[in-house]
C-alpha cells in the first residue's frame, strides 16, 4: 500500500510541473461561481478545540483503524453515559479500554462516575462530522492536498453541507461521506450526491461509505437507479457502474463509490490513481 501511495505522489508531482502555480480552493470555487459561507465547523467534532498538534496527529493515525471508527460510531450513540462493556461490539474489552484511555488523555471524554464516561461535548450525537474531518485530513496528510469539510454555500440548488472538498493539484475533488452501513442509505442521498456534483462541477467525486460490507448489493443498485432516473433506460450502457477492483466502483473514471474494505486511505489512493491513469 505504501508503495502505491508513493507512486501516486510521484505522479502528482510530475503532473504539477506542467500546471500553473497552486491555486487556493476558494479560487477554484470562485471559478464555478461559488463562495464559501461556512467551513470546518468544530462544535460537533470529537476532537477538543484546544487539542495539541501532536495529539491531533495521534487521533488521525488512530482514525485510520476501521475498528476505532466503529468504536467511536458506537460511542456517540450511547448518549450521556457509557461503560467499556457497552463498547465491545466490534473490539475486544482490552482494545476498548485502550481507546477509552486515549480519549481521556485527548480530552474527548471525561469520567462521569465509577467506570462510567461521557463525551465532553454534550451536543455530539453522530460520528459523521468527525469522519468528515478525518477524510479532509487524509487529503492533507496523504495526498498533499488542502481540504475543507462541512462546507456550506449560499444559494445552491442542492442545499445543505458539502462534506469534504479538496484541491488536488489544479483539480477540485468532492467527497460525500457516510458513516452508516449501506442498509441505512437511501436513494434520496444518492440523488443529493449527484445534485451537488451538478452544483460544484468537481473534477473527481467520491461517495465514501465507511463500511467493509459489499457495495454491489445496495449502493451500486441505488446508483444505477439514480442514473436511470437522470439518463433514461439506456443509462446501463451510457453510464455504467463499473467495478474498479474489489468493492470499488466508478462511473466514467471520475465518479467513484468507495468503501473501507482493506484500508480507507489505500482505497482513496486507488481511485485517484485510476483517475490519473485514465487520462494518460
């Protein structure tokens, strides 16, 4: 995996030699007639506002682990109080205790009573915003790409927040982030994804579902249905959903369906690498 990521970095650096100087994300958005109204909200992140750079890096590195992300997803559902034994659905008690100790040291949680803990920010009820932060950090740290999350524009037809937007070289990347399993995703969410692509006009778009379950059974079917709604019955031929590798799929080499099987960072790198190679 490290070798593939390094190869992708080399290709990106070679590509940049033939591009104009780096352009800020806001300039790429301005070219599209878009102005950011809000970005990078921190109030719903599991990371404290005063977290140190070193601890932030440790948090990011732990978030690369699928088990830690599942652990946090479970934790945010527990409300005001939880014990270690409440969080062993996906990890062993020993690992759960390690994660609790880390979150205490990071300042994300605090003790509520003997053996009982709670999230310090009482407003957090979803892991989603922290997952968006992780994806934005991934672009910064792994792909040398400035990124923003929780982005809101005024007067877009699709409305709502754009989960992650990155400047990858001279290209604009949009990522829709879903922390729930595929069974919790409905056709309207896929429709909104495409509507936001229409608004943003990104070079690359990724629909990231943080799961190791199969994409073919539910998400691919939803995408095929939405493409048929947009392009008619011939969409199966004109806009096919094609398997890239394993549980990664693409539409015309620029729209990707991504999951976490094997490794999220590796999967993003595979999709970006494919986008570049398809244009050689």
